[in-house]
């Protein structure tokens, strides 16, 4: 039983100093709840890696203490880690809002997750979990049913905002819950964890409704097809595509696996509304008049295998871009994706389409709060301690400065890295704790966590300098080289230069093999001599360090 001096520990295992893999641990005594469990997409240096998920070693060591996963909303950077992490926590329930449960249900089915019950947690509920009471409250974001979660704990109220913005004219008419936030502020919030994605952007984030107006203006008077690319999870954006299409008596075809699935689930749950006759089957697109057709698809980030990229490359089964088509790219490029997006837009123009994209016409708004909304969140909750989260380090620093401007004491602003606990004592004071493991776990195909830094380093070396494979036959009795060593190169040098270098490398291999004298019983020694000799020679000749693989076969 915790005593009166037990602190509440808040440990970010992902989501601070980065955009993605959000995972926040709340620990009191020997009971833990986890808010969100997301993934992050790999950077360009992570060759062959599909996904990055949080390192939950800390939780695995305390498996019995984990009581619940609480989900703020169903974006991949908040729920994408669950399929890989939940198998370690059989029986632990996952609590989420109605739409998030619908989307997660499909994900769980796909990954054959049967041991973790999906439970309801909707705005207005109060959920007791051990020493905590979770109080979800509605916020605006780019997916319906997004929530923040207030936790009533033995040391006071902690508010985590999730991803949010304050949209006063939301598409679904469901306003952010200012009442609950103000009530918590009156009671006294001991700590606020708040979204920092747009902490560098002054002013307010525009309402989602402005995007619908842009769709109407672009579609008006067009004779050809209209293709809108956006995130599959942005149900409000898809609703506005249907609404604008209806104004101009157009049918809508939904193309792309994730968008088709999300549209079906959101329609079944009542989050998307349109007359059934407005939905156009994708195999009927070619037969429908161009002036009566709108296509909603994925690929606003230029992902190579997405609907829009395939259409642009004339590789799509149902849609080929034609002169007269109008494409609206309804998203801003995520940092790191700019090149993919630019390439897709170029290909669309080459195919004869007219493209509206972020630099030409802003048919997109962010789902994250800008500075004035962040200040309003701070002003409503009046936290004693503040932890900026969900942002790269510079964003956290800017958000910390905003908090100080709104009255939080500078010493109570905690800008931390993943794995650094914040311990909140019963008197409301807070301190940093001893860091816990919180690195990257890499998902490569079906292997989770088996690819580590060593493998990545090798992949980088292969990508940068290529490989040099040396096959040597050695007489088992005498240890002498038999015949000519075989050399195979990939991604190294090519042409006449290669022939000259290979000839000299063969000579060096022979010299290395003959060096120790009569008989080499130690194959490992020969391998290391070949590797050292050839590596040194190649660096002298080319100033590059390809990976040298010596293969010694005894005959």
C-alpha cells in the first residue's frame, strides 16, 4: 500500500523530442496506466525498416502492474504500436472512444489480437482504474472523437491534452469541452501535458470548415474529374468532399485500402453521412461522366504505393490521370516527405492534370493548436507543473516559453527526453527522476526488435560504399591457396577501373594467405588477414570503405 509520501511518476516512453510513437506512463505505487501507444515512420537512414515503436522494457518488467491502455484518438502515431506491444500484456484492457474502437477493432482483427478487450471510454465518462480516475474530455482534431484525458490521482489532477486544436465551427458540430477544462483548472491541475506540434506558429489554427469552402471554390465550374487526396483517418475532410460533391451533383468514389476501410467503419458508426446513391463503386469510375465524378484517395504524402502515386504513374487498376482532371492535395508535407510529395505532383502535371497543392492553394488546415490556443489551454487549466509533449525539441522549448508567459513558474516547466520520469509529490512539487530505457524498437517485416543499431550500421555502409566479396579456396592439408581467388562486387566501382583494382586485390589476397608460412589451421585468422589487407588497399585506392566479406572454403 503506497504511503502518504509516494510520488506520481509520469514517464514518456515516446513522443517527446519527436513527432510520433506517443506513449505516456502514469505510475502510482505499484499500479500503472498507459496513455496511447503509437508508432513512428522511419527516417531515411533506417534502410529497410518499416516502422519504429516505443521501447516498453520498463513496462515489460512490471507486466503485472499495467492495468489499462487509454487511447486519446485513433491516429497511427497514438495507436500504431498496439499490435506489436499488446501481445506482451495479455488481458490488459484497451479503452477508447466509439470511432477509435471501430478503427482499432479492424486493426486487432487483422493482427489476430484476441486477448485484450476493447472497452468504451467516451467524453463525459468517469473510469476508475486502481488509484486513478480517468475523465476523458472532447477536443478538436483532424479525426472525430478525439479526446484529452484528465487523471484524478492521489497527488492531484493531471491533464494530458492528446492532439488538439480549439475549432469553434467543427464539421460534426461537437465543440471542445471548455467546461471540463475550466472546472479542472478551478479544482487545481498539478500537471499539464500538452501538444506542442505547432508551438512555433503564432495566432490560431484555422477551422476545418475553411477547407470545405476551398473545395467548393475549386470544384465550381469544372468540367473534368476531381481527385482529392488526403489522410485516410481524416473523416471530417472526407465528409467535406462528399458535401462539396453533392453541391455540384457529383458522385464520390473512395479509392485506397485504408480509406475504403475507414469510410466504411465511419459510415456504419454514423460519423460520415451521405445518401447511398452518392457513393460510386470504384470499378464504375470509367463509366461515369467526368463532370459527375469525384475520387477521394490516399497518398497526400506522396507514399510510393498509395492511390495517388499509382494514378500519377499510370499504375492504378481503376484510375488513370487524364488531361482535364483536377487534383487537390489536401495535406501539408510531413517533414521528410517533401521530396515524395514534389515527385508525385510533378508526375500529375506530366500526365496533364491541374494540381492544387499546399504552395498554390491551401485546401488543408492542421489538426494541431497554434500559440494562442496553447495559451488558452494553459489559461483554462492553470497548471502548477507543465510538461510540453508531442513535438521535436525546439517545439517543446517554444511551448515551455509560452507556459512561462501564461504564469507557470520557469522551474516548474519540464522539457524532458523520452525515458525521463517526472515525479510529482503530494505537496504538488515536481522533480526529474532517474531515466529508464526508452530507445527505438525497429519493425522490419515480421521481426520486431531483432534489427538493431549494428544491422542498421551495416546497411548504411552497404548503401554508401557497396560490398566486396572475396572467395578463396584453400588446401586443407597445406593451407595454400588453390586456384585464383574469386571477387564479386556490388555498388562499388565499375568498368576498367574495377578490373585494375580487382587484379591488385587478388594479388593482395594471395599475399595475405601466403604470409603466415607453412600451414594455416586457423581459417578465422586467414579471413581477418584478407579482410584487413583488402580493406586497407581499397581505401588507399578509392578513399571508400566497402564492406569486405572474405569467404574461405577448405578443399
